[in-house]
C-alpha cells in the first residue's frame, strides 16, 4: 500500500495470496469509525488498485474474500488489514 492523506490517494496491490476459488474475489474496504466501510473495488493479484478520493477519516484498509458482484458490505473477516494513521489518515 502507498497512501497519502495530503494528496488524497491510496494505491494497493495484493501479493502472496492465491486467487480465490470459484466465484470468490478479493475485495478492498476502507473503514471509518461511525461510518462503516466502503469498497473502492476488487483486487486482482499483482494489479494496483487506485482508491479514489478516500475519506481522510478512514482508519484502515481491509481485504476480504467474498462473492463476485461487489457486495455493499464485507461478507467475511479480513484476510489482510492495514492501519492508515501513519499515512496521515484517521482525522
């Protein structure tokens, strides 16, 4: 992950994980206290995902494995999670 709150940009790549089987996908989530989660998109192994206009109050990024079709909220526990405070987020 490369993140900059001052520039309002987050770029994420996922490596070291097998592609999910069947119709399952890796989905990225931005979490904000009191506001829940928002998904900027699906992750393909090794392909950067640009999270457009992340809210500066976002405190973490999480990756879940779920059904294809981009559900509105996470359907599983995260397989990976990163804090964003060190990049200037979480205000």
